């Protein structure tokens, strides 16, 4: 079952109303959402005791889904119109670590120029046609003219591990878009792809295939306006 199907099943078993769930968005397989905004219709008697309803609903959810907070909203509230998304993708530049490998892409065997990585990622900020950086099979008929409002690169230097965290913020993202942007930026940072070619793919999509970074457990955090 998907997260949405699990939530709807739990709402149906907790209340007398059919629990159709609306959310701020959907995530790719392997991506975990932190604080996803979700709405559902519930009876007045349940809405009068939100803490109790939250406990009952939470007890019927599978272990990898939890409810953090419940709040009453108006009927005109649409979670898709009130949130942007923040994805964080991590790269390991130092010594390879077996623990936590599902959360970080190990690129330690390449010589990564972090300043070139930042320059490549800066190209994606703003509104562009991201056709070259999406999974075309799962994005047919969709408008790929999207806006990324911010990309932040943070270096984390530990005693053994050196990591880079890349944070993407935007209203919406297409299937595999973050993974493809990361893969191309890494290729620029290690000299496999030129910065000019990256800009050409962004400004003049020619249908050329682009690489995709590994599927990791990447947190997606909806951000309220």
C-alpha cells in the first residue's frame, strides 16, 4: 500500500466517514516525507477531541507512518496551494561508511571539486525547462517549466566522514528530477561534463539522456508559506 492508501484505510477504520485524503504532494519511491501536510473530512464528534482522534488514528497506521499534529482548517484549505517542497540529497566525499549507506551517495572514489559542484547547482535556481532532467516515461503530458527557489550546499566535516548536503526548495518536482540534477552536477564537479554543456541542456533541451543518481532515502519536507 502507498502512504495515501494506508492513511485512507486508517481513517475509514477510525471514523464513520469515508476518509479521502488530500496531501501537499507525492514522493518518488524511496523518498520519505517529513511533515507532509494532509487533509481529510471527519465527523464533528471526532473533530471535538482531536488529541483522542489522533491517538486512535495513529494506532491504526503502519510503523513507518506517524501523525505529528492535527488542526482544524476550513473547507477551502488546499494543502497543494500552501506548501513548497524541500529535498535534501547527501554525498559522501570522505571515507566510505557502511552504516547509513541508504541515506548517502558514496562518491569518495571520485575527486569532487565542491566549488564546481556549487556552480553547477546554481544553474538550476530559477524558472527553467527541466525536460532534460526528468524521467520522461513518468512525466508525459506534464508542464516541465518549473521553478526552484533555492539550492543550498552545506559541507559537513567529521572526524572520519566528509559529506555534502544539497538542499533543493521548490513548488513542485518531477519524477527523478532531483536525482538527475545531482548526477549532472556531480559529473561537472569531477570533470566528466562541462558547465557549458549543463547550461545547454537546461536552456535548450535536445532530448539527450542524462544520468540519474542512486535512489536513496531522501527526506522531503513540505514548507508552509
